[in-house]
C-alpha cells in the first residue's frame, strides 16, 4: 500500500516535471550558427561587427548541396555585443556555440584585445580551441569575400589554421592566447592574415604586448620563430645557396632546450642559453649537392643561417619589449623569487644565447 | 552491546574502498585547484600530500574507535557521553551530513545551470536528481555501495580525458620546486577540507562491512581508498597546473570543467558536456551516502522508519536548497561548510579519539578502585 | 460409528455417480462392456486422448483371448504393463481417466477399477531450435512433452544425482512441473527457494513455462527478465552442471533457468562453441550493440535539441541539411520513426512467415524512402533508428530483446526533455533498479556488483575453458570446482 503510494508520488512528480519543465530547446537547424565573427573600427568609439553563418540547403535524397555563407554586419557602440544587435535581422536565434574563428582588425588589436576575448572566455558555449586572428586591413572584407576553395570562410580559415599548427607554425587558439595573456613572463601572439584575391593569406605572426598588437614576424621567419618557441616535428625552410639558387629543407624534428643560469657572471642577472637541434632532409634543391654544397657543408650553412635569424628575431623582441617566446617564464622556472617587473627591466639587454645544430638525414632519392 | 547488522544487509570489505573513495571525490574535484593555488601557488601539490597524510591519520583514529566500541557513531557517542549528550551529538552529526548533501546538490544544480541549461529552473534539476537519489537510498546501503562502485568505473573516462590537456602542458610551471613556506602549504591544505569532509560517513558504514572470523581486513580498504583519493587529487592538480598558469587558473571557477574543454573527440566535440553528464554519477554517491547517513542516525536515535525519514529529508534539502540557488549565496554557504568540515575533521574527530583514551583509562582506574 | 460410516458410504456413492455422469456428459467418453472367458469387464476411457490401437492391441486382445481371471487383482497380473493401478479412490480415478488412462471395472460405475496408462503420444518430433538458433553445436530443442524433455536432459547428464522434483500447479490445468537440479552441486538454498515459490503458485491456468516465470520472479514489476528461458537442452544441461536449477513444464517447449545474471541474457550458445577470443569479440559486439540500440536515438535527440555544440564541425552540414524543412522537433521525429519500426516488427511477427517478410521489406523500403522524401524524417535519423533496431536483434534472448527495445522510449523522452542531463538521470534510475534486482535472491548484475573477479571470466569476455576451473560463485555451488586435479602446465622452451 505504502509502496504504491510512493510509486504514485514519484510518477506524479515526473509527470508534473514533464509538463512544467523542458529546457529551452536549441534545435540545431532552428538556430543561426555563428561560425565566424570579425571586428573593425567604424569610426571613433563605434565598431563594425560582422558575423557569418552557414546556410545549408535541403538535401532530401539528392546529396549535399554546397552551403552558402550568410554575412551580416552591424555598427555598434564600443562595448556592446554584436550578436544582440544582429538578432534584429536574423531569421533564427544566433548561437555562438560553434564559433570557429574570431577576427580582429589590426587597428582594433592595437588598442587591446582583452575586452573582446573576455566575451569568448566567459561564455561556456564557446569552445576553447576557437581560432583568433588579426587581419591586416578590414575583417569585414575577409568575411564577405568569396573563396574558391571553400564556400564558408569560417571553415576555410579554421582548416588553414589547423594545418598550420602542424606545419611550420606554432599553434594558436583561444586557450593559448588566454594562457599567454594571463601568464607572467610571456606575451601572446596570433596569426596575421590578409585577403589576396580569391584566397586568404597568412602573412605572419602578430606580436602582442599585453593585449595590444604591436608588430609581426613575417611568414618567412615563422619557422625560426617556431623553432625557438617549441619542439615540433614538421616544417620546411629554404636556405639560399647563392643569389639565385636555394635548397628547401624538410624538417623531421626540432628540439629546443632552454637552460638558464639563474645567477649569471655578475651574480645577479640570469643567462639564458637556448640550444636547438634540427633534424631534417633535403626536399628540393636547385643545384647538385656536391662539393661546396655537400651535405656536411649544407648542414653548417643552415645552422649558421638559422642561428643568425634566430638571434635577430630575439633582438627584435627585446627591442619591442615583448616576450612571445616565454623566455621570462623559462627564467622564472629556474629562479626562486622571480619578479616580473625586475625581469622586464632587465629583458631588453638580457644575455640570451642561441646555439643551433643541424643534422640532415638524407638528400632524397637523387643527389 | 555490539551493533549487529543482518548478514544479508552487509557488504564485502572491498566495497568500503569505493564508499570512501566515492565520498571523497565529489563536488570538490571540480574546483579545489583554485583556493589551494591561491594559498600555496604551484607548490600546492605538496599540500595535497600533506592533507592526504592528515586524513590518513584521522582515518586510523576512526577505525581504532570503531573497533574498540564494536558499533557506529551512535554507539561511540553513547558510550563516551551517555544517552542524552551522546544522542544530541549524534543528532548534530545528522544535521552535518544534511548540510553536506545540500552543498553537493546545489553545487551540481548550479553547474548544470551554468554550463548546460541556463533557462532550466532549480526545481526541475533538483527534483530529478533527488528522485534518482531516492531510488538508490531506498535500496539501502547495498545499492548505495553499488553506485559508489559503478561511479568509480564510470569516472574512468573523465580521468582518461585528462590526457588531452597534456598536449598543451607547460611542465616548467612546476618549477622552481617548493617556493613556498610550510604554513602556506598547510593553509592550502585546509582549503581542501570540502573535498574530504565526507569521511565521517565511515563511522556509520563500518558495521555494515562484512568481516570474516579469520581476519578483519576492513581497515586496509579504508587506507587504500584514502591513498587512491590522494593520488587522484594529485594527478588532477598536476594536470591543471601544467595546463593553466597561476594567473589564469585564478580566473576559472571550475578548472576541471575548463580542462575538459580542450578534449576534442573525432565524433564529439566539447567534452565538458559529457563531463557534466557523467559527473552526476560522481556526485550521486555523495548525495546518497550523506542522506543515508543523516537518516540512519535519526533512525537509530528515534527508531523511526528510515524510508519516511529519507523522503522527508530529501524534500527538505530540495526546498532549503532553493535559498542557495545562486552563485553568491552558494559561495558563502560553501565557505561555512568548509569551515565546519575542517572543524569536524581536524578538531572533533581527533578529540573524540583522545577523549576515548582518557575515558578508557578512567574506566580502568575506576574498575581497579572497586 | 455405524451411522457415520454409512453416511460416508452414501456420500462416496453419490460422488461416484456424479463423476460418471459428468464424464458421460462429454461426447468422447466411452464406456463399453467386454465379455472375457470367465467374466465381463467394463472398459471406460476418453477416446480423444487415448491411443485406441494400443488399447486394443495390448489390453483388450490379451484380456479377451487369454485372461482366465475373475477378479481385478487377477486381471492386473495378466496384463503386460509396468504400472497398473488398482484403486478405489474416486479422485484418482477421475484424475487418471482425464489424463488418458483406461479404467477397467467388473461392474459398471463401481468404485473399484484398474487404471492403465494408454495415453496417446501425439507429440511432435524433436526439431532444431527456432528461437535460439546457432550455427555450430547440437541442433535439438525441447518439445511440448515433459517426458521427452527430461529424456533430452538425462541423455546429456547420465548421473545418479540428477534430481527431478515434480509438482502439479494450476487449479484447472493441473500442469506437471518439474524442478530439475543436480544434487550435491546446486545450492540447497536456491532449490528451496524455487520449490517454495513454485508450490506457492495460486492460479487457475499454467499454460506455459512463462506463466511460472512471471509468478516466481523476484520483482514482478521489472522490465528485465530474471530467469533465463531457453529451448536448448544442451544449454540447460550445461547450466545444470554449473549448479543452476531448471524448471520444465509439461506442454511448454521452453525451460526456465535460475539464478541468473544480466550477462547471461546476452550470451549465445555459439559463445561456447567458438574459439574463446572470437567468442569474446562477438560477445563484446553484442554488448556494444545493446548500448548503441538503447542510447543512439536518445543521444541524437539530446544533441540536436539542446547540445548542438557537441556536433563535430564536419558533421554539421550533414545533420543540418538532412533536417532542413522537417516540421517536427527531433523528439517527435524520433518517436515517429521508432514507433514505425516497432509497428513493422510487430506486424512482421503477427503475420504468417512469408507475408511477414514481405511486409518487413516493403515497409522498410517504402516507408523509409517515402518519409525521407516527404520531408517527415531526416535520413540520418532513419539510419540511426534502423541501426538501433538491427542492433537490438543481436540480443540472443527474446525476452531481453524486448526489454532492450522498449527501454529506449523512456530514454528518448528524458533526452527530449532534459537533454544529456535527462539521459544521465534515466540511466541512473535504470542502474538503481538493476542494483536492487535479484534473481532467486541472488544479485542480478553479479560479476560487476558485487564485484567478483572470478566470475568476470565469463562476462564481457569468455576466457578459455582451461581458465574457468571454478563454477560461477553467484550460484554458491556446493562443489565449486569444475576440475578436480590441477594439471601442471608445462612451459616449453624453444625447440624443446
């Protein structure tokens, strides 16, 4: 008897839950998925926000039609949300849960990205592997463009960034940005992109100081940057042999090791020793690899080149007082009672040494 | 006056492992990283070890007490403080267990609201969860032990998912080692009391564990469980701090959830949603055991029907929990809860142990005098 | 005293009269006088259940031609039957005549008579199993006759301690029920439980063994079957030798076995005829298909309704474009499809085999394609639902198969209302139920909880026979070892 009463009670509870309840559904085809978002300056204190979302067409039985990209833009006052404004013109609810890329024009980035990134960070809907990028010129222009390879700019960019993260380029996404922005002894960096006809091109690595964009490393030096930043396994680099010829080296593995002498010669300032070990092979060559261009000679030449470029890069960073290579953080891990302020004072004239070793395993199937 | 439990209501000794492990890994695991890091920086993993050791000692004391008195919390209180005071203290413990279940229930409801269903009302989530909890509690300790066991199996994917953040690991975050003072480390350890406060359930569960005539291996499982919990906390913490830097970690309210965000499976993105879903199995043993404990004490004290007590308690915690259904209030509640837990765990339980020693001596001398 | 016996006498006579009038009321009751050499006999029987050839050949012919006896006792010795009952008990006479005995009396409708078993043997032949089909292994299945079924078991277990306890249950049907176990192996407690529950059955009709199963199960309200039913004598024999108890019922080609665990419902006999790792792989596939079958559509509904974030970016296009223009929310869509599949299945079962197959194919193809083209469902869901239905059929046990199919509806509802959280809650409730469920007082999800490592050898995996030296601990067998001597395993070095 009591058992029945209990069952009845639970059943009643469940039924009443069913009737009153239900979370607000967000059915995937009844929402407008914002996949890319871009910010430009419109004029003083006004932003031009642009979003794109895919529009799929019905497939019933006849395979998938290529999707179209729906682009909407709106001018908002700085500090207000773009999505909320755009609701007024979208057919369905705008949902940022599948956001793939977020673009910021270089002008916006120069004034600081934090307030924009904070929007992404706080919202649990947004994935942490969302790609961020800085655009040279207008972000809207990139989002509006028609591209041959993929009808959706969001997919195009996200695939491109994903490919680059495994090839030549350090991985960047919302997580790395937040990590580098918040961490002490490090500064964030993001890819810098530009529209070129029917394609979007990565033109370099945008460097930040805090959350402000200051300069960039050109794409040709991305390999060197990556080599100093992390150990990685795939990349390629071209070594000029003379004015007209070059050799292209494919990377098998690159190992970087930071050693810090916490108390340098003067007993106060640390010495940072970076050693890099490159393993690779020759993929393309414009000349026969003999004599002057034999493998051992090539190795030396390459090591010298990489070392030179690396040192130049570090010097630039010092001059810009930005630390994308996280040298400060490396020093911190060797030093007790490290302070960021003291380090930043010392950084521009820090003693940072670089040593590069190169080993070429083979030269392909011909010589 | 040993407390006898019917044999078919008893459970095997190894189950004690899962009960103790289950009650220690609950709602605490998703956000213990932040407070301890605030106190001891990235040396806080040492605090976890220290805390693990302290809990080890407390557990040892509890098993000693239980073995001497051949019963549970109520018997111990009764022996040491007499019927009325002892009974009153036991009743306070019942309330203590009740507060714990409120903490767990509310934290989970908030978690679901923040991460999955912002529009869903407190009532809906809490009622559904309490129906599930009732289904287990009404099966007695055996089914609660079952869910404790199964939950530790179900949570294996959650622990495996922690491999993915290691792709973004910065191992030099750990260096330099031991950059903080011992008081800071201990202070950090204290911040973890919310994680460990369930251990007092041992005082009620112990008589339910089968022991064979030949050997009594109940104790060893308690210690295995404590070690296991320490290892899990340590592993989760290490993964957290190589993935986040301290300044970043300070921003995240639920670091463990944020860790899962990085997991991208080919057939399913955004592992944190799976994480929250599976998390229900991690908190179920907590809610069930604490509610069972609270109702068991009342049953033992007042000889009421436990089924009815559990029903009433569940309705009570769902209603009471509504008062704490937003972040600010819950934070305050959790702060006091954690203080209370600290007091019970590190003051009252050791006090009970030492008082028992004194009491025993007094009894002996008393007996001699006669 | 005299008065008493007299009144009793008259009561008995009245009773007797009643019975004979009752019997004569039915058209197939025959009572006929035969003249023997010295005396006359009355021979009464029910024509339809009696083997009349046998009656003539083995009873009437020898009696008429040879018998010199004048009393029933004398007639009895002259008949070549191993069991001839001489009785004056009215109830025995009634019972036996109704079960196919022939009654031989010296006076018509007197109270004394000889009873001879001449039951017609109209049982069908032992045929290959149809429900639990397997590729390798024996190909016999039980039939409707209890005696033949017991023969099939005894043939496999020629043991002196093979115990059969017969009980009659059912007020009207008087069904013979046999409880079979191996003495000294099966746990006494289990045997007592079964005996107690079977004898306690109070019901007018026990037509099939499933009636018994539903009446002696530990939880009548559970969707999960708690006793295995099988039509394979080989499987029963193997279970008996593990220490299980089997229940057979006259008139039912199925045997019940218990105590059991949930795992057993997912193990097919092929698991034991194949090599152990191949068998383990198939068993894993089966378990995974159950999980798929229960969770696939609910997960689809939950993800598409609430958690679009979970969908991988490359799958978005497929899912969205397939759902484009569909007027229902995913929950309704899924319910519609699941309902359609269940209707098709039910229709296929009810219709005669040949028509059933056609309906299945026609229904599947026509309804499927048409509903996708009419934009009533998305083709992704169609694939999922069809896969889920297919996966549910990998469950070897028909009862469990039904459970698996039906249990997905509550999951579906919870998924549609509360998304993943709902699925988790529903799953938790099912687990709570399973944790409390018992089979003849033994835990239902045994090798998992209570965790018994030794029994896990035949759960997710089936380890080789050489590793299974112990009988399942679940059954608490009196003799736990399958093998008595432990053969020393020799380790060979290379080239030795």
